[in-house]
C-alpha cells in the first residue's frame, strides 16, 4: 500500500506529482529544486540553490520522521556540469558519511530555470 506524503514546510509541487510516496519502509521523494517556500522564488548561485534544495528535501523527510541519515540513494541533476564542484561542496557538508549512493547528470534545462534538482530514496 502506498502513502502519499505532502510537506507543508516544503514548496508546493509545481506539477501533478506528490512530494513523496512511502511504500513499506521506503520513501521516494520527487525531485526538489531550490525554491524558497517563504517567497516561492529560486534565488542565489549554485551553492545557495543546493542548500535550499537540501532544506526542501529535509522538510519532506521530516513529514515521515526521517532525516538525511535515512537517505540511501540520490540523483542530482545539474543545469551545467561545471556546477558539479560547488554543488558537491555543499552536498558533502549536508550529507554525512557514509554517503548515500549517488548519480549526477548535466541536463539541458531544469524547471523554473533552477541550477540543480535532487531526488532521493530513503529507508526507515
């Protein structure tokens, strides 16, 4: 049985999808971008956007009593590959060892002209 997760502390979905879906002890989060939930805007450079993106992920995880420590896999989408280094600095500060498995890709464009989008899978 799947349970839809909606987080009031995270920005509203910008399309027909759920913040996350919980199936058993697994939580599948939709990709988050660096939208500030207070302003509804994406602001700052790649480091700022990565911090906000991860803050949004934390807000969704908190709805099911999880933290970044529960994350087992991430997928990072970058607007341009040269953002990898600065994104990685913030990512390393936010996710502790042992780090989750991860994939990272450069894509042509992200929603709302974001510089980074991150989706995660977590286990309770």
